C-alpha cells in the first residue's frame, strides 16, 4: 500500500517528492525473503525506492546484526533508506550506529514529551541530535505536540518532526497536504 501511494503521489506536481516511512517489525525483517519481497513490491508498483524509508527498531538488532547489515545494504543499493526508530529506549549500542547503514535517527516521543520541563529529557534529546549530526545522520523528533517543543528542538539542530502539532493520524484520503508544513 505504501508503494502504491508513492506512485499516486508521484503523478501530482504538489506531492511527487513526498517520501513514505514504513515501520518494519523485527519479525518481518528477519524473514529470509524480506529483501526479495520488498524489491518485488517496488518493481510491481513502479514506486521509486528513493522515496521509501524503512523504520527499524532497536530490538531487531538484538539477534543477528550481520544479517541486518546485509539486508540493509542490499536495499540501500537500490535507494531505500533506513531510520532507527525510538532511538534511546531500547538496547542502544553505539557500536551499532557506526556499523549500520542508517540514514536517520528518531528521537522517541518519551524524551520529547517533557523536553521543556525535565532537564534529563532535554539533555538526552540534545545529545541524540548532536550524535546524529556527528555521524552524518538526519534526525527527526517524534511526538511534537506544541510550538515550545518544536522551538527547543530547532534551537538544538533538529528540523524534522512528527506529532499532533503538525497533524493527527488520518487515512490518506483525508490528508490536507496544503496545510502540512514540509520543513522548517
């Protein structure tokens, strides 16, 4: 469905550059045929792999890191990008970050929620932003619900966001793309 939507968006001058992020469970990603199935879907739909981002959680890294790297490299070779979702909430190892072919880290909403009132959450968010930048990775903050949170994150170098400040989850047919802010 995500790839079909990318194709639909590619036909509209207003939406042709939109990307789609898809959460992939550890169970899905560990399936031996995951790469082949993903490549087949991209081919069947005609979706641009450069517009597809797969979001992986840290739990996927707890078993076979080499297999994960191999699969990620195969998909990156055709243009698919990768984001490490909910960074900092699981079993993060900095050695994973230097080995994995990632494009983005996502600051978990649990750190964003109290970013303005909890000095520890603020420090963690700032550290994740700095770490991402130093590794050449993009960073996105989840759960941004108010302008204060957004402004804090912008001040510290995060310019991509998800959260209710920008819109609530909705079926694609109900998205008002004209009201969405693309960038900051």
